[in-house]
């Protein structure tokens, strides 16, 4: 199988039927986010939006373990097991499917179409009697499926909320869980009592700010934990509030920002935009196609504009595109170049390294633009996780976990399906 090398970027474009970004590079964010955004018309750049939050820290390993499938010597794929950061198979492959470990040290795994839970030693904690299972959320309750309906169990496997929902999600920190009944969404407490009735067409779970994004009659808004409207559903697209208390929204084809009272703080005038990130800056594209970095006041953070641009994220540098040379470089937060344009493609920095491309292929650079290590010919890669690991993919779909020096953590050939949610998009 030939896979064209693409850099996975924390950026997604919401074009309804294609995965293309126009005249420049095609990007893909993680799969769950792209599926949701793909239903929305228009074009937007997205970085860690409220629509999809993997976890507060973007770490590859949880509780020091990662579910993987490896290639056997005969080329077949093994069952699922768990490897540690040194490449040791701590829990031998034996499961038909496996999830990441939750904060309570339990993981949902499947054997012969039945799900149960194990601890980090691989010991069975909850018997394999369920038709589906999800990770434990806050309050040590987990959604499990019996037949066609979902309920919740505690850590010992006791049925706490009897199965009766069409879909169920883990509990948030505020003690509420998103559930679905009769094709409508609402929220329950840990006793199974409906706190917010199932009345919404779609919804996302509560975040740490105790707000949830909900959809009613095709429009998105936001509610508090009592079900009261914080922002009446009226937007075509709605993202969680950033640290500066502004949320990115889309309406009538344009993007702008609202405050926590639901008032428009920055006019809806942009054809593309990102939420504000840790730099307190957002990237927007104006009607002429120029990219700007703006402040929370809606003003340009600095004078230069660019032909394409990516967010700073948690880094002091951001990738920008120069159409005159057809190359990417990196700017500082004052708009000056830290690394002059010289790359065919460029990804945002993560864990101090960034993935870039030249005529020879992909490689990682440090903050000075110096090459740290180069990917083998034909390989594609993910960015580095916060715990310091990246995944390299061969054209044949073999995956390797490497550290920040580019050294594989083991000789094992991991199956690419182990990291399907982290894969870059194919053409």
C-alpha cells in the first residue's frame, strides 16, 4: 500500500465532502474531530476545540501503558496487549480490542465480543459479560452496554445505573453524564436521575468550566449544569471558551468570537479562524485571503500578514507560509522570523520539536531550525506527544514509537491500527 506522506497537524478544515485545504497542504486532525467537523460547511482551522478533547495532557501513554497490536513473525497482526515506555510488553497480546487506562487504573478490553475491565497488571477486575464498554469517568463509574442499551457500573462491576439508554458517555467532573434516548440527548447524575432532559438533537459532554455545547433545531449553543442557556442555540459552529473567555463561533458563513455572556466580542467577519490558544492569539483569515494573528481585542498582534499560517499553540513559534517562495518558516510572537522560510511543509512545535519536510522527506527540527533526526524515506509521522513520543509510519502501515532522539522504544513492529486515531489523512 502506498501512502503519500502527509504531516498530521492540529488543524482541520471543515470542507463538507473532501479532505482538501485548497491550494496548499491537506491536513487531518484526529479522527473524532474531523468526523464532526466534516458535517459542517465552510472552511475553518481548528486546534483542540471543545468539540473533541482527548485529555488535558496530550500524552501517548496513560498509567505508563499503551494498547497496541504488533506484527507477528509471519506478518499477521497479533491481538491487543499493552506496552510500556521502554517497549516491554507488560500485558501480553490476548484481547480482541483494548482501550487506554483511565485515571483509576482500569481499562476496558474485549475477548470474543464480550467486554470487561483489567488493571495495569493485566488482572481481570470486571468480568467479560458486556456487549460494549467505555472508559471510567469521574466518580469511578463506566458506561457499559447490555444488549442494545447502556447503563453504568462501578469499579467492582456492580450495576449502579440499570441499562436503559441508547448511548451513554463517561461522567464529567461536575457529576453529569451525557446520554441519549429516543434520538435525543440530555444529562443524568450518578443516581441515573435526569438533571437535564433529553431534548437536544446533539450535545457534547461538560468540560471543566461546567458548560456543555448543545444543538437544537440545527443550531449550536451552550448550557450550564442546570440546563440553563448560557448562549441560546443560534450558531452553525460553536467551540468551547478559551483561557481569555472568548469562544469561536460560526454563523452565516463567517467566524467571530463571543464572550461568556453570549455577546459578540469580535465581529463575525472571518472566512477561517482558530480558537485562542496558550499564546492568547488566534489565527484568522480575512476576505482577501490574508492570514492575521489577532489579540482578544480583535486587533492585529503585529503588522505582517501571511499567505497561510498555523497557531502558536503552546510554543513560542508558529509556522507561516510565504507564497512568493512557496516555503514555510516560523515566526516569533512579535511577527519576526525565527526560522526563515525553507520547508516544503511545516507543523507546529510540540514538546520542543516540529515536523517539517524538504525535498528528501520528513524530519524533526528543534527551535533553532536544526535537524534532530530524519524519518526514513517514504515514512510519515505524528507530532510528539507531551510525554515525548512520536509515531512513524512506513508506507506498508508498520508503526514505530520513537523518542525525541528518533530512537525506537523497541524492535517491535506495531500495527498501524494501534494508532488509527493519530494517523495522518491519506489522499
